[in-house]
């Protein structure tokens, strides 16, 4: 049976019609990157937060690869290393929905010839980076083709800072909860230091989460 299309809503097989608050914001000059506000629905957010609450105490500092010591200060965990079966991870399952987002993919194709490579990538890697008091990441590039970053935190927000900078072009991207960013991995980018506004214990889970996914070719 054909379902009626309703402007402003998306038909979810399990939840019925769900209000669609996504806002696709393409940037083409001087470099092509995409921001999407309000990307995931409340159910998906809670699924990810539930897993993050479990994972955060297990996160550790991981030295930067092929970069000087002191380039970053944060804690992280690789989901690909952690899970033998990726289907057991809420975070990985939710992030996989990006691949079915035809509007997102078409927006990327319309933005720049570069994103035509999206259809040629055939493997990915995902990790979670967690930032709390004084944590930062200086300018660096990712070892991939396309970088996807998604930002999340517990409410009420308990920190300041953590904005993104595309340092080669002096572009600052204010941090927003439930916002997705897609960009060429070769772009230098940095993370402002994070300052906690409450006296939380280390790895409290009240800081800034970045779920990063890197698209690659084998």
C-alpha cells in the first residue's frame, strides 16, 4: 500500500511519521565541507549515549600516529577493535544509517567533484574521542579519504570550548550537539581546548564526544 508523503516528516517503519528537523548546510568555497544539524532522532541519540556511558570509563590516551607528542590530549576507543561483530554496537549501527541517506549523498555530489569518490570507498573505521578539562587536538590531517565527525554530549551541557577549526583556511565551526560534519580527510583541522564548568571526576562522561568515521579504499 502506498504511504502518503507529508512535508516535514519522514516515515519510519517502526515509529511511523517522525518530524524531520535535519538541516543540510553545504559549504563549497574555499573548500567543500558539509554540516548537517539535528542529524539523528532522539531514539538514536539515546542508543548511542547508552553505549557511551558504558565505554567512557574504558577509554585511554592513544598517542598520535605520525605526529609529534603533544599534538593532542584526549581519551578514545576504537570501536572496530572492540567489537568482533559490528552489529552488536549501537553506535556503529546508527552511524551506518548515513550510507542510506540519499539526500546527504546527493548534496555531497552536487557540492564538489571530490565527493564522487564516496561511491568508491569500500571500508571504514570508527572511533570515539572524548574531551574533558584542558583536552585539545592541534592541527592535523586524518589518514583516510573522507572524514565524518559527529558531536554529542550529555545534557545539561557541562563544558565550554571544543570548537573545530579548519586551520588552513581560518574557518571556525561552532560546536553543536547532534551535528554531523563531512570533509576531505586531507584538510588540517584542530579542536579548541575544553573547559569543564562543573567539578566532575575524570572520565565522568559529561564532556565532549566526537564519533569519527573514516572512509577509505582497500
